[in-house]
């Protein structure tokens, strides 16, 4: 399952420039990288009226997936899903998901990009693991804007190198929200499900298992409340 790091900062702080440089370095290192960018713009059209996809949206389709030989584009309404949920739902095969924005995201590591005149967000935002700035500030993980390669190495060491040891990983989504699982719970759940699946036909050489369960109202009533 993908690791998640998002770049945050005030407008025109250089987030996009730095993030794209870091992505290039991670790709050079052989990692599969996905990107999720937050925007305050509304009304941006990717399915202009008159196009086939536009006609499907106008007909009332909740989502439209456009598939071409060189790319795919998913158009759907914003359901206000959390960054972690978006990453695990749409980019489960990535090694890492790089976000841009999402400074209020819970349980997500953040790298702040700040100009000299900026008020640092790390004083009011949780999860900031590094700051990129020209300012002389205190901190263990402070980088200069030109140190994109060093920042990529920092991300790789902290999030990626230990993830290539073949360890089992389990992701649990309940009602669209990712539920954190301790290692013991991950191992127990993976072992139980894998043991059941191995008893079924056509499951030889299984490397990845996906289960989606929809509970009816009576089943939901029996679930323990948190």
C-alpha cells in the first residue's frame, strides 16, 4: 500500500516546482509515484459540452471513466474523501503518493515549503516532518529550495526503503475512510484471509487480495460502535 507525503505552503511558495523535482528523483530511483493535487478552483471542465464524456455527465452519470490508448481520465463529483482514502482507493499499486496541498489532512506526513516572508505553517499544522525554506530556522529536517535531491533521499529513507522487504501490508477502508491498523492486527487479518483464499480454486500464486463487503441494515446494526 502506498506511503503518503504531501507538500504544503502558502500560495506561490514553490510547492509545485519542488514537488515535481522530487518526483523526478524518486522515479529515477525506480519507485512508482502517484500525485494528488488539491485545488481551490471550481468549475474546471474536463468534459466540455458536446463531447461524448460531456454527454454522459449531462445524462446524469455519477462518474465517467474515459479510456484512451495512452491515458485514462476519471471524472466524478467531489465526495470530500480524505487524502489517505483517495490514495488507497485509486493508487493502491503506487509505492508513494505525493500530495500537493491538504495541509489539514489527518495522519499524513507533510513537508512545508516556505518563502522568507511566510509565516511557518508548522506552528499550527500537524504532521510537518520537514521544512524547505531560505530562512535560518531551528529544526532537524530543514532544507533549502535547491536541495530537491536531498529531500527525495530523505523521503526514500524515511518511507520507502523498509517497504521493499516483502512485508505484508493490509489496508482497511470502512465507509470510505481508511482505518489505521497496528502491525499485529495487519498480520492477523492477512493470515486469516490468505488462509481462506488459499483453500479456493483458481487462487494459486496469489500475491494481492482485495475484498469489498457491503453490509445490509441488519448487518450494520450488529457492528460494534466505536
